[in-house]
C-alpha cells in the first residue's frame, strides 16, 4: 500500500473487487469498433481484454485524511447484498473491511462517507448485517448523499430508470438504514466537506451524480465518480455509458469537469479504472488527452 500526499491531504486506495464486464459495444453504444482499435495500444489489456472483447473494471474506495477527518469516497458493492438485477454484485463476499484496516482505518475512525451517487456499487458498504439487520458500517460518520438522487431512487418515487431493476433493494438495504440511524445528510448544489474538500453536482449519469474536488496548497484533484467508466471517455468526452440517465446532461458535466481538471492541472481520480491510477489531462479547445498517469498504488 502506498499513501500519496496532495497538499495536506493523504490519499489511499482500497480495492473491493475487480472483474470483466460488458463488451465495449454494449457499454458504450455510441463508440465505433474503430475507436477502440485506434486506442488499443494503451487500453489493452488494462482496461479492455481485446481477446475476449470484454471491458475490465474495478470497484474501489478512496480514503482521504485531512484536518482531523477520515473521508471515504464511495463504499462499493458491500457483502451479502441481494442484487438480482446485477448478478456480478449479488451476495458478494470480500475482505473490504480488512483492506480498509490495512491502510490504518477502522470503521469507527471514519467521520465522513461521500456517496457520489446512489448506484449499487457506490453505497454497498454504507451498511453491514448485524443479527439479520442492516446497520451503519461506519457508526461515527456523517453520510453525504445528493438530494436529487435520494428523490430519484426513493421507493415512493415515480422514476423510470434507464437501468431497469439494476438498483433494486439498494435504497432499502444501503440508504434507509443510514437515515433511520440519523446519519444521513442530503445536500444540493455544492457542499463544503472541510477546508480542502468540496462536493459539486455533476448530473447526468444520475440526477444527483457529483464530484469531489480537492484544493490543498498548490495541489488540485477531482474524484469523478461515474463521470468516467473507462479512460477512452477522456479522448471521447461526449460518449456516455449505457447507464447514464440523462445523456445530454452527462456529456455537459463530463466536459465541464474535464475542462476544470485540465485548466487547473488537477489529477482525475476515477471510481472504476484499474491499477490505482489518476490521470493528468490536457486540452486543446474542446479536445482532451491524457498527459500522464500518476498516483500508483
């Protein structure tokens, strides 16, 4: 394990799960096969298994420590969660809490949990089973969730998600128990976590999708959640995943955040890119490129 410092913020990565997922044509239907072949030299095999034609991805949590706070950015899939609409996530069993302990964090140490949005693979470890009841995994934490996602995914809402039943049970087992425990804080627009960290809405993937920006000393970074599912989207920022609820808004948010990162020399930390890497990007007019990768764990 390697801890990286940006300003006064320490950053660790906790990997929950790695997997092969969908073919590129299914995940990114707006991209042609030629686009993948053009980028094959660096996409394969880390992000795309060209032999099986399956994308390779991971689920990970970023751990930030600064100003007396221990902050988790997204909490993955979780153990023992019933996910009939997502077989790869169904009844998962990993040593996530042991890996969190390996970077020096016990559940009781966590003071802030950031759910960038409320998809199944971003809220799972919000809770754990205790005597057949879902209870908060991090009992001393404030859980931050975007109000727009809370409204969209609430069981009483009339929403018709593009993802169908993929998010079934998520609200009941990973959000409501936090609310009942009095640990849930809903926010809208922007939310200041502390002097170094700030949340901002970046809607499109879901109505309340958000990013967390870091500004500490001269260092800048942005943790982009599901704004990116594959690094090819940096080169093709108008391309959405098949999971984006509002394609137009998703494109707008992606371009805006990537432009900010390029203009501010901010490292881009993804939720699902393998290898523990963050991207430093540049832009020329509306085009973005990856200058280099940093933060290897």
